[in-house]
C-alpha cells in the first residue's frame, strides 16, 4: 500500500536518533541520504518554511513478535523518550493485538505492534492514524482515488474510516488535524499514476504536481501529486528502475 510515508521534523538529528534507536530492535535499518533518513517505507526530513513540521500523527511499525514490541518500548524509555502506553495486549482493537507507544521528539505517537502473525511484505509501517476536522470530506477523497490504487475504504467503529490495501492500512478519525504529512502510494504502472491524478483533479481536488518523471529522486521515478481534502500531499508513484 505505502510506497513511503514522509514527515517533517524540527530537529533531524534528534529525530534520527529516536527512530534509529527504537526501530533497530524491530529490524528496520536506517538508510541515510542528503535529503532523508529512511527506514524502508518511513522517512524523515528536516522541516523548513516550505515543508513544516508534521504534528499529531500516529504511526505504527511492524514488530515480528511481542518481544520486539517490548524491546522497542524499552529502547525508547531508557533513552528518556516519553511513554505513551506500556507494552501489552490491546483487545479493544482485536484479540491478538499487542502494542507499545512512545512520543517522538515532535510529540507524534510512535507504536510497535504485533498482530499475532507476521505482516505480509518488508515494509516498516504497519498503519497510520490520521486525524481530520471532517471525516466525511476526507473519506470522499479516498473513495475517489481508491479504485485507481486498488485500495478499499470501509466504515470503522466510532465514526472512523479505514483505508486498506496490501495488508496495511490507515485510519481517518475526527480530532485536531494531523498536519504536514506526505503519503505516497504504490502504483502498478505509469497509466495508474496518470489515472490517479486525472481522477482526483476531475473531482475538484488540487493538483500538487502533474504526472511525470522525477529524476532528482532516481531515474525512472514516475509520480503525480494532489492535495486531499485536509491538505495532505498525496502521491502515486512507480519506480521504473532499469
């Protein structure tokens, strides 16, 4: 589902230390570049005037066992990062749900979660919670683009909306809005990238970058960008590597 999830951070070095420390026990390794620090499909970048700090995001990372969840939480709390929920079962989500929660240096909620089984695929991100001022408007955007991207949109409990695909998901829920998030979704081919952009713009959503090559990322990077109802920068991308 996710090609990558990108957040802006107020202090890149501090956030790198946090995520490197807590994701290492989960087996998610740091890949460093001039622009970004990345752990598989999760990336951080230094915020600036054009790309402000991401606020009020909840991001959960895949853990292969409950022991890994415990190690994630222990690594963070031992380094002085705030506890946001001790390791343990969360049967309110489902019977086998086991998670632990920390706050990153910008106050975003970071979780390690094990579902009693291994998630399909190598991605680091398990799920996101994205808070919005208007769930109905947010849902309408994702229902517009979901058929193009192969995603499913369904109603959740307590007025929440789930967008799912490839054993990953994110949840839209009402609350003080998540700010300055970048979501990039995998597309199967160039035509799907084109259709994503065309469909969203035709429905009245704002263009944030037309379909085309982005060689500054790598040769064959073909993507398009739109802004969803909450102003989130949403991308569809395919990596046409040689």
